[in-house]
């Protein structure tokens, strides 16, 4: 077994397809396992066909691989077989004949309104770090934006006259999201009393700053959320606040299309899971309250 096919494939993924380093590393790890399986069976990359690939996937399933892991492996194999077919290594591409396992969609964890109020109103931030944490949590809940979108915000993205924020989402798609007064108050407290303590000699226009004065990183933003919520006695995560915002909007009467635009989903199918959350809560309330439930 040689590393040649994967070296060329790695360059193809990053250079031609523009895949992220994280995706490239994941694909290569999966496909190294595939090539080792082929080698153990006395085969090479030119022998790749559906039965061999299915045998490899079946072995992974028997070893306890989750559906998401199998789906990722199928995606990696499809990309590889398409590349090998283009390069003339494979006469035909077996990738399209591979079925992707359907993902189990679990209901997202959301805070109820009392928990959300406790997380947002139960603490009185005073230090620069506490002010940043408060602003991070308020903005995530108020806008439903992703944590990466939050970290990418600049001071200029906030429009206080209109109570909105300009967000650059997936695929560089821009959207404008409304922001409530409490979140804007938290941001004002951060920018006036917290942010100046982080500004470096080479200032940036980023709204949220890290310890060295640069733009706040996603990892630190996640830690800010966990630290703030733990202090408030609430258990959630950044994406949990996004789920919470969407669910509370639907429970309050917002239509699905509006919530789709609010979240920056390209398809309504991505938003429909939140209707399941609301239905599940209705079912729970029914079972608790209806005499013939």
C-alpha cells in the first residue's frame, strides 16, 4: 500500500474543492482505514468496488461506529472514487451506488423561558471578562446566530438606530437580524467598560476581543457561554441558545419562514425540527393537564 493516492487526493480536496483542513484530516483518516482494509484483503485502490467498500463499512458498523461516522465515511469514499475515476485509476466510479445512512435527528436541548431569564438576568457582571460573557450570551439568545457568526461581528455591524445586526453566515450569505434592547444594553456595557481593557496597540474593529486584543475566538466564546451559564445555574451551550431562541420565537407565534430567515437556514427543512420541539412541549403539557390524556 502506498500513500500516493491519498497525497494526490489531499491536494485535490484542499486545492480544487476548497475543503477545510479539518475536513481533509477527517477524510484522510477514514480513507487510510479503507486502504488498510483493502491491503489486508489483498487489494489496492484500483480494485475499489461496491462489495469491498460495503465490507469495510460493515466492519466499522460491527465495531460500533455511529450513523454519523458511517455517513462521513461514505462521503469520504465517494469523493475518493470520483477522484480516482477522473485520474483513470478506476474504470467506473462505484461511489454513486453507495447509500448514505439516514441520520437520527434528535430534538435539540432548549431552555424554558424561566431558565433563559435566570441565565440572562440572574447575574450582575462587573469585571471585563464577565461583561464580555454577558454580552456573548445575550447576543446568542437575542439573535439566534451561530457562535462563529458571533465571533465574526464587527462594531460596525451593529445598527443601534434600527436595533439590528448584520451577520455574515454560511456561504458568505449576509442577513440582517433584529436585536432586543437587553442584548444591546449588554453590548453597550461591554464596549464602554469591558472592551477598552482588551484593546491592543494595534486595535481591531472586532466587536468581541480576546485576551491579547485580537478577535475573540470560537473556542473562547464557547468557554464564555459555559462559564456564564454555570454561574447562573443553567446547563446549556452556544448552540443550545440558538435552539432556544428559535423555539421561543415559534412558541410566541412567529411563522416558520420568518424563523428560517432569522436563523439563516437556506432550506425550510433545517428549520422544521424546531416545530417538533414545540409539538413535543405541547404533548407534555397535554399529558400533564388534560383529564383524559
